[in-house]
C-alpha cells in the first residue's frame, strides 16, 4: 500500500501535536511495510515551501500562519491533484478549509481540532471573529470533500457531526504514545537533579505551549491556594508560548515561591526524564483535541489532574486521576489538595497499564491501517461511531 501523507508541520521543524502524531504514525507504518510519502512545508519527503522564508517568518505569528499553513495547503492541493493516482490513499491532517478544496474519494482526513470547537470559546474580539469565519469555511469545506474522517477524540468526532459531516463517515482513533520511551523510573531523585528540582516533595508538572486555551493564568491562581496548604509541593511548568512572560509575571505578582518555569524542553532529550522525575501531571485547558502530553504523562505512570472537558475524560476511563472544574478556583484547589493528600499509587499503575494496553503507537497504527484499507476499497464499510459528548462546559468557559 502507498500512502501520501499531507501535514502542515513535520519534525524536526515545527513539531507540535499534529506534526508529532504524523511523525510517530509514519514511522510505525513504515515498520509494518507500508510505503509512506510525507508532503509538508519542510521536513518531509516532498517540501512545498521555501525553507529560508519559513525561517524568516516563524517568529511572526500571522505571517507564519499564512505561509506555512494556508499557502502550504494551496500548494498541497495542486500536488495532490497532479499525483493522487500514484497512491492508494491520500491522508490529510487538518487541511485548511480555505485553501484545500479538492474532492477525493480515496482519502482520509484526520482532524485534531476544529475551528468550530475554538469558536465556542471566549477570545478577544479579533481572534473570536477569525475562528467564527474559519468555522463557516470549515463547515462548507469538510461537508463537501467526499472523504472519510477520523477524529482524535470523541469530542472532535462530535464537532465534525455538528458542522455537517455524516456520522457514517467518522471514525474515532485516539492519539498514541511511545510506551518504550515514556515510562516510570526508579531514579526519580537523579532525574530531578538534571532539571535542578528539589529531590524531595511533590512535583506537579504542566507541559505544553502556553497559550490562551491552556489557561495558564488559571493554573497559577489555583496553585497559589495549593501552595498555602501544602508545604512540600512545587509546580513545574515546561514549554514556551505567547503567554509565557505574562504567566511568569502573574506568579511573581502573587508572590509564589514554588513555581519553576523551564521554558522550552527538548522533546527527545529531556521530556521523558521530566515526566519520570515528577509525581503528578496537571492540565487546566478549556479546549483540546487530544493532547500528546497527557498520554505521555499516563505512559510515564503519572496520576493526572485535568479539567472537565470531553477530550480529557480519558482520565476517568483509565481511572488514573481526577477531573476538576477549573471555573471555580477555590473549588478546584480544594479538590486537588484533597487528592494530593491521599495514596494514589493505584492511579499511577492504572495510567501506565492503560497506555500500554490501548495507546501504544503500534496499536494506533493498526487502527489507521484498517481505516486506510477501508478507504481504499469501500467508503460504505461499517464504522465505529463516535458517541455524543457534552460540550456545554466549553460554551460556558
């Protein structure tokens, strides 16, 4: 089987969530004997954008988005139109609803997040207007592409239904994790030394790009109450992003002494050790597709403290942590304080076991391979339907 993979980012360049998912799955599929050709702005087998221009614009948000995302999908559309007959399946990851309009039968669209989902959140006026406009293009585009879809969470699947994609064309396939790289370690104190963290006490780890949907300010507000109640707990925040400096200033303003900002953490060299040296994982997001960081934390055996949105309720399914309503800072802090005071070794064990049994990349790749075979031979095969999910929490956020 020959698969053309189109993705707007790909390691080692711009390897955030969607890019990492594509990278891990392509490598796993190649191990299974599948011929994969990756088409991306830069970094893949087929590069459709100018490397020099991307390097010049990557610090300028809107220019980077216009060039690396919208322009790439315009170029990808032309490339797919000219070359799709050479492949058994065309696999598109979050194609732009504005610049990719080719109707293909032998194609699978994997959707990580939707503009519709973002449009339900409260944003500054300009960003909110942008998401609303893009959501309208998304509805028109996705419902007319004639492709099969997969969503990385039940929530994303439900959002696809809401924008007009027929239920029969949607499959739920979760993201995965390398359970060989991300795993618990008995050398926790040594790993903490690597990051200059206290050898003793509890460490709450938050890892990811600091931007508005992640609610980093909310994390600081909640931890300010936790710090007053638990004397041996430290919050470690890994990752950069547009809200990093403002989040630092908020922590300083509140006089927090046990918050560490690590900034960018190398995913290959340092991230596995950072998980293994921590005690708990915490995520305060108000919108997610299905974050790889959560799955990596689970594989590392960390009990997880997450917000009560549908994409994160895998924690309840795995019985490996608690789901918290971060809309009330006092209530959230109280729940977390009580949780940290208990014995949660069973949640640590459950997290690891669930990841190994359900989320290893080999397992996920086999699910995609089954889907590719279905796309290649029939668009009417029986599907594993996505269940309805409650999105009221995001509408209230």
